[in-house]
C-alpha cells in the first residue's frame, strides 16, 4: 500500500439544513425512509379460542396462562417439522388461523401490529408468514420480520391501499416446511394485536456520529455513469457529501482519507487532506475538489473516503464509496467493458457466504465499503434487492464467468483471468456445499444471509423436493467449467473435484427424470421430484398456468448432455443407459416439433407472457446440441447428426419464425436472453459449422450494443432508454460477460473455441 498527503480541500461549497419537507427530500446514501407507529389502538379481542391449528399434525395451538409485555395472554404455536408425510406434499404448511365471523373492522389504521417471539433449542432464523383476507379475498401474504429467539419483537403489516378493511374475514399464520430441516422443533409466541397510524420520516444519524457519501468523475451525483479515465490522468473531480448527527460537529482540520483499491490485483494507495471548513451539528455539506490523482496502474478501482479526527473515524463505518476504471493506452473497448462488468460482479457476491446474489442495484450506493464485514448489513440494506442464489441465475452467470476467464486468459492478462476464475470457483464451491443434497440432486434456492437474519428474499430451501429442470441448470455450468479448467484453465485437480459433484447430479437426472413419452421409452422430461419415506422418488409432470408445459425440458437435457460431453474429456465413460436416453429424447423432440420447429407449442404465446415461444426452443436446442457434442466426442456419428439436425431446426424457429402475440422475436438486447443467444449460436458454429442466420443474429446484436447504442446499456447504469436488466445487477445479468468475452476473443484474433471441442 502506498500513502500520500498531497492535497487540501479548499471549499465547502454548500451547507444544507436538515429540515427539508419530507415529500420532496432527496435521500442521502446513508438515509432511508422509516415508518414510525403512532396513535395505536389495542385489539385484545383477536386473541380468543376461535383460532384453530390447520395444515397438519405438525402444529399444535394453545393460549398461554401468563401475560405478554402488553399485559394479556398470547398464542403458543408449537411445531415439529416432518418431511416424511404421505401424500402429494410431504413437506407441508403448518398453520393456525381464525376464520372471522362476523368480520372485523380494521378501518382507521395504517397497519396491524403484534408481538412475536420464538422458543427453540435451535439457533438460526425461523421464517413465518402472515395472511390477511378481507371480504374473503387475500390482500396480504408476506413474511414476518424474523422472530427473535427468546425475545419479544413487534411485527408490522401495512394496510394502506388494501380493500374492504371493514370486512376482515381471515387471519392466518403459517410456515413452509421446506424452509426447515426434518425434525426441527420450535414454539412461536404471538399476541398483543393493535392497529396503528404510521408516520413517514427520514432516518437520522446517531447523535455523536457523521457520514460521508462519495462521487468521483465529472458526473458527480447527477448520474451513475461508469467513470473511465486514461492511465496517467493527473486529477480526478470528487464530490464528498458529509452529514452530522445532533451532537456531532466537524472541524476544518478534520481529515478526509481516500483509499483506492484495485479490484483485480488488490493493490492499494491512499491520499489524505483536510476538510477545509467547519460543519455544525445536523447539517449536510458538499465538498467538491479536483483531487491530485496518484499514478494509478490500469484497472478497476474501489474508491472510499473516511472522515477522521486524531486518527479515529467519526463515521462508524459510513465511509463514502464509488468506483472508477483506469484504462490502458489503446485498450479495445470490448476489453474495457469486459473488465468493468467482470469487476462489478464483486459487489454482487455474498461477502459472508459466497456465490453471487440474484438481484442488486447496478451501481454502488456511495456510502459503506462493500468489502467491510462490520458494515455489510448496512451495505446490503441500501444495495441488495434479493440476496439469494438461484440455479437459473447460476447457470447464466457462471457461464458468463467462464467466457470472461477464457477471454482474459487468451489476452495474456493473468491477474484478471485469475479474478474471474476466483469468482467462478467461489460460486461453484458454494453450489456444492449449500445447494447439492447427499443424493446428488440440487435445491433451486439458497439464501444463507436470510437464514442468518440478514438480506432479503426467502430463506434456503430444504432438501427432499427437487425439480429436474433446476438440477439441469445447476449442472450445466459445472460441465462448462470442467471443460475450461481441464483444458484452457489448466487446473485439472479442480476439474476433477467438480466432476465428482457433477456426476452425482447427472446420475440423479438419469435415474429419476426419464419417462415414457408418446410410446418412446426413457425420454428426459421436466419433472417435479419428491423423495418418499420408503426411498422412492415421486414424479410430477410440470404444469404452468393450467397447461402441461415442456418449456424447461431442455434445461434438464442440457445439464445431462453437456456433462456427458465434458466427462469424456476427463477420460470417463458415459453409461450406456444415458445414450439410449439421449437417442430417445432426440427422437421424441424431433417428433414433437411443428414443421417450423416450434417445440413448446401447447403453451402457445399465452403462458408467462408468451416467452415460452422462444425460450422453449432455445432450451431444447441447447440440450439437443449437448447431445450432438457428447455423441460426436464418442464417435457416434449417426446419432450426432440426428441431434445436430434437431438442434438446428429448433434454433431456426427462433431466428426465422418465432412470433409473440403478433410481434416477431428477434435480436434480444436484454442482459440475459441476449448473451444466452450469443453464446449458443457461437458454440453451435464453433462445433458444427457456419450458419448464416445465426451469424446475422450475432452481427446484429453486436452492432446494436456496441455501435448503435455505443455501449450505453453496459456503462450508463440506470436511467431512461436502457435495454432490459441493465438498470440492476445479479447473476442473470452477469451472463452478459458471455457476449463480452466471446467478442473480446474475436477482436483479439483468438476466437472462441473450447479446447477439446470437435473441429
């Protein structure tokens, strides 16, 4: 780390009083709107003997003999989780409820509030949900803020805007057994219901503390545009916004301490200077200056600024933060954008438990260091949208990381290649440790942050119920990573480690996801899979919006077929019954497709907004192409040709004849469908030969993103006029690295080709 004291802040340009009208106030990065209860009205009649335990024998309900802190008895709902029940749903929904008659009147309140705690020998969060019906229709179904072990807390549910509040007909509490482990026992205590008004206020800093927000570059706080400066730039415009609590004032000689951390190499440099002017309590100041920039090597930087006095921070972790990219001379723009978007994935990574989260904001929040564990909960509050990890996101984002690593490797940039590999390995290791069951199957969703009382979104699923499509999505990035690490990535030991986990998942698909279909045996299908007490696995055919649906069949097939290709590169033999499953599935898919190639036609352009038209074909074509790769690697020439022809037919429906409600589907720019198409069409041509229609899509997508839109979707980071998924980040959006990596390889004269792909 280098440290320099080079500059002095000369001007505090503005002091803003904190008493702005709440309706028009623009929140500062450390602020949030809070709802403060007021004018409460107790509703003791809600705790009565008319409530019943529902949802199965796992739950029992009683009323306490003692009073809660509000001075009256409360409900005690005791649950012992049982994953081995008979019936269609072994993992159920223990619940208790009151079907209200005559109806309750909740008018006059902005919210309903009650006390809740949990008693258990377990030491982890206890998810519970609340449902409210008015006039016999559901108006609330939402999670309760995680009850605290052994301590009463209050839960609040907003009633504003809900219809028929004079006719409350159902109050219902329930838990999902798939969010718990078999045998878990706990008692939920709940009571002290009241209605209350809610007053909206801006949160305040603690009285003795301060905060800093940081913006770098000429844009200041007018936008979130990525800041790119040329290597050798001497000064950098900075805006530091400082705020003070009721008892905290700042002095002109207080120190601003800047740190520049290069993300790829972890190289750090610091700068210090003086604040330059006094700031009174409960005030906000804007400090603008041209910061003398040290000789920063090319790279992507996290910039932070702390506000200190006598060597001690005054902000209790509320440091300012922003990012910038220092560009090499004559650097290709594809390389620049690939580097920025790869590095931005670090902010989306779960700092505590690993892997990349499903959804976050696109740009840093300008306060809180995203790499500081002590304030990570605060960072998540202002940055994360959904902190869980989902197999669909992992399939997309991890594939993008494979392409990014390959592009950096071919460019000779070992440091950036290793960074992309580290992100990829971190994700894959988490998927094995937290998502794969001992049987080899994988759950769809994990969210360790919520499991431990942080983050947002639902808690992790429990083992026992699975989805063959999602297992396939879990498996596909393992196949791609095995190929990368075994060949170009040069880490055969890690490839072997991945192979062990992937083989278990592949065996599970092959053992439990095949069905006789239209007279053809052993066809890979999209099935719900539930493990029964006797060790058998119950299959359920997938339906969506009332229709039997094959849109996701291809994802189960892709996982198995791509892995069958990858395992051969490691010298493993594909089991004989897999070959019959591939052959039969290719035959069935060819037979099912319409003459123009439409695969999931039974969903028409109706289900899920019509997206099954193109997604069903892309997914099944990917799976069929995986069969082609596996067959060709094994020397099964005739079978490979049949799979290739089926894949091409499915792809050509997408390029030539796919319509969604009268609109032709073509050239998707959004940051999931776009990169997905880009790597599928690139892979096909790299292995099976050129195709003019696919190449037209690749050329057009690149022209639109890079030339016509001038990389706007990649670098603007919010605001109007962007393509889909460009104003947020997350594993799905990280798939855009697939396009960027492939394009960078092309422009560098080393076009994409996995080592080991058939020529």
